[in-house]
């Protein structure tokens, strides 16, 4: 974002580093929350939805200057705030989105007014969900989806606990048409195949790419159309 890179740790906060830095060593001390750009304890949500050790699943910053911080352990939902809210702990900055649900993969499509979540728990169940972006002062419950498609992603063998299981880890939005791409590994009994799939923005369906059947957990789209072969 701009001239900086912002990145989550596991369950304390997120940090910032200039994009121009090279060979720099991490100096943050996990026990010192002041060494983070923002920590769980630095927000008015702490004790009002966020508890100690809340595990993060994503991080985004929108054009209005709002942070979006999904949590999936010792907090559930998406927590939004401004830079000016960091350090103010007397009240929650605004409503928690999808309160009571856990979201793994997450992406914003501000051009079309939607955000996307891969839900792993909550009243809607598990699967792909599309929501309209509310006003900063507004709210959105997990059942107030624009479109929801039930699917059951595998947690992946060897992950230590459900809240740190992988499921679907990342979305990539094609800015040209609004399609949302992701890698998927099916859980037992799931009919959607392993590989790269996409949510067709216009048809509101999940479609597969038959040639791409790898077990994928990271995905991105080159914004510059390129002919590779």
C-alpha cells in the first residue's frame, strides 16, 4: 500500500515496513504491543469482540482509509477501523461485520461494491459468500449475503487446530469482469473438485478450470494482460 508493506503476524497485530528496505531484520517484540503498527489491544474492540490472542486471517485497506481485519479465534467477524482509531480503547470504532462467523479467504471489490469471504463457521454454514459493502457506520450479518454457495473445503492434514486450518486461503479478483479466483481442496464428501476455480460474477456460479487441478493455496492475477506461450 503506497510506499509500505503491511503484514499480519499470527495473533497479536500487524506491522509495517518500507518497500525500499533491503536486508532489514525484524525488531518487533511480540510481548511489546507498542512495536506493532496496530495490535489487538490498541483498538476499542478489545474486550468488545476481540480477546487476547485473537488469530487474524487477512488484512485489507480500502480507498476510504478503512482497515478490514478478519479474525477467526478469540474473535469472530471482520473488524474495521481507521488509523485515527488506533490507540483509542474506550469504545469500538464501528459495528463488527459478520459477527459470530469466521472468514478465511477475504477480498474487497470496491469498484463493484462487494466483499467476499470463505466462511468456515457461522449461521450461513461453510462456503463462498458475497456481501455488499456497507457504510462505515453500517453493519452486515452473516445471513445478509448477496450470494452464498455452500462448499466444504478440506482443513488439510497436519494443521494443529480448526481455527488455523487452511481451507481456502486466498482470493484474487479479476478487475476486468469481477470474477473471483481461488484454489480449492475438497473435504470428504465434497463434490467440487480439487484445483483452481472461480466465481463467475455475472452468472453467480462457481466454475472450474479443468486444466488446473493442483492443490493451490496462494493465487494472484497479473493486472497486465500477457501472452505467456
